[in-house]
C-alpha cells in the first residue's frame, strides 16, 4: 500500500504459477484487489510497460525502491475491471459478450442472494428455471466459476462458450472412464 500510495517502484521475486524458479521483477504497483479470498497486485512491469496481475501469495523478497514513477493516467482500475469476472485479463482483442445462463430454480435462489456478477438481467424466474443474462468477458475465471455450479447451470449462449463447456465436461468425464 505504501508503494502504491507514494508511487514507488518495487522489486520482487515471483513464483509464477507456483513453479519452483523465482523470477525477479521491477514493477510500478498500481492497485490491490481481492478475489476468492486471495489478494492480487496490479502493476506495470518496468521492462515491457504492460500492466499485469501478481498473486501476493507468490511474491517474495519485496523491496520498495526510493525511485518514484509518474502516475499512470491510462490506468483506471474500475474501467479495467468493467465487464470482467475475477482477476484475469481477457484475451487480446477479445470483446465482452452477452452470456445467457439457465440455473435450476433451487440454484436460482442462491444466485439471487449471492449474485454471480454485479450486473445481470433476470430473464426467467419461476418454479422450474432461473435464467439470467450478463454482459462480460468469458475469461478463465468465469468459466471456472460456472463449472463450480455443476449440473445446476447450463450455458444457453454464446455458442462458443457452450462448446467450451462441453469440451471441459467431456474431458472431465474421461477421468471417470478409466
């Protein structure tokens, strides 16, 4: 927080994807965000000037430099997170999409009390189905969240997401066919 507030460069050791090797990074820390009980740092890499996300639990050897950096006027966390679920960045040139999900009526009660996403439109809410429409990027984080609902959710559209979910379930079924 100190480095973000005072716009100080930091150096860190980072265990990417929990690998053994530690890479050294020089960063301009921009913001912190919590997702699923873990904290993440949004920071601009000094070397390639790209904004990236770093899990705090994978950071070691934090050193706050005396070197200051200019405020990044292009960085707007609220705008960056608009139409996003979780912390992952969408694929390059990817656009948010209309996603329609059908839940069982019972699961719908849970979704109403703990919304899947901050903005959704309820399309159907009866004793058989709870159907919503969202406008977001279908990122990895979002697909993993859908999988956590198991048989209580069905993706109606877009077709590309329907096919991705089918592929995941086919691969999962192979685990039980051995």
